[in-house]
């Protein structure tokens, strides 16, 4: 069995069910590669996603970052430099015009597995998400525990439904706990060897209509960044309140919790978000 994560890093393919879509890959690239936007994505990636992956308790996994072949060299080089110290990360370039968003990500997963087809546990993150340090270890344990279910079904989904949202800035971190159903950053899928489908192709909010889904409550397993470029800033909580409101700054206990649970350090966040554009932090 292999644990494989996938991330779309400003890949300019069309489609994918996003609220802001474009007719062509070139139109989408013009938006995605805007310098201010790219700077913000790198800051979140360096402060949230990468630290949480680098410190996973179970380090036997692969994380695929899918980029477009048109990604300008300065951003491509910066991404390679940032991820070089994390051996689990592989940057995969896909042609812009050749792929729908979802097909590009699914293709990356299948190409990674093709030389040696095995069962996979797949997860997906955006470049402004993080997962708890025990995330991959929990996935491996759940894979073991669900052997009878996996034998009866070609695929199986796992949903960790408790986590946090966080807004990052030069002032630090503002956050609150959330318990939303079927968010992509708290989800995984288990697939048989040789499967032609992949987790990324299923709408995460309807995953339970496609395959049996196990929900694991009661433990914070994901962290989702909140900022003006979110595709889902209109999301609502189960009580119909705007999801991204009422965030509170971290206190000392909160700072400790973020470090211990996600390897996210508020001091690093402040440095990254207060540094001049193009200046990497100290990840």
C-alpha cells in the first residue's frame, strides 16, 4: 500500500467546478500567475502546507504537486527550492492546454503508481491547507482496520470532520475550530491496485454518494487557510453562519497547540507575511 497526496499549485487547466472559471488555460494562467497572488500562495504554502508535511510522524508517503508547464521560471525555481528539503514531495509539470483540472491531477496520481500498481490511500490538499502531524499515521492505521470493508468495496472514503480555519498575516494567526462535513482537506480515499479512478475526481462534498464513507469525529486533523483568494469564502457552517467569521487571535495555549498539532509556528508566520515580496522564510 502507498499513501499518496496531491496538490494543485496554480495549475492553469480549465474546468474543475470552481466558482471562478475561464474559457481557456491561457485566461486562467493570466489570473493565477499574477505576482501578488503568487506571492500570497507561496506564503501560505511555506507557512502551512509544507511544515505540516515535513513533520509527519509517518514519513512513508508521497506528495505530488502539480504545476503547469507555463509556470514562470522564477515561481518554478522557488517552488523547487522550498520543497527540496522534503523528500516526500515531487513536483509534476503538466501541459496547460492538454488537461482539464481534474484529469491533470488524476493523471499525476496514476503515473506515480503505474510502474508498480498497488493499493493506494489518497489525499488532497490545496496550497493553503495543513494536516495534523499524525495524519498519515492515522490513514495507515485506518487502512489496516478496514480490511473487511475494503475487500467488499472497490473504494472507501475517510472523512475527518474536525479541524480549524486560520487567517494568516504579519500580525500572526486568527483562528477557530470548525466541524464541517466532507471538506477536501480532511478527507482520504482508499483504492484497489489498478484502480482507474482517483479521489481527486470525486466532488468532496458528495463523496458519500459514490462510495462507503467513514467519518472520524473528535480530533483536529486539518487546518484550512482563509484569505481573499479562497474559492469558497461563501461557505456556511452547519448553523448557516458565514464560516470564515469570528476568528480569534492565538493565545499562548493556541500557539503551543498549532506547533504541536500542525507544526505551524506563529513566529514563522509573522516573519513570512511581513517580509518583502519574494523573500522566503525560515522553513
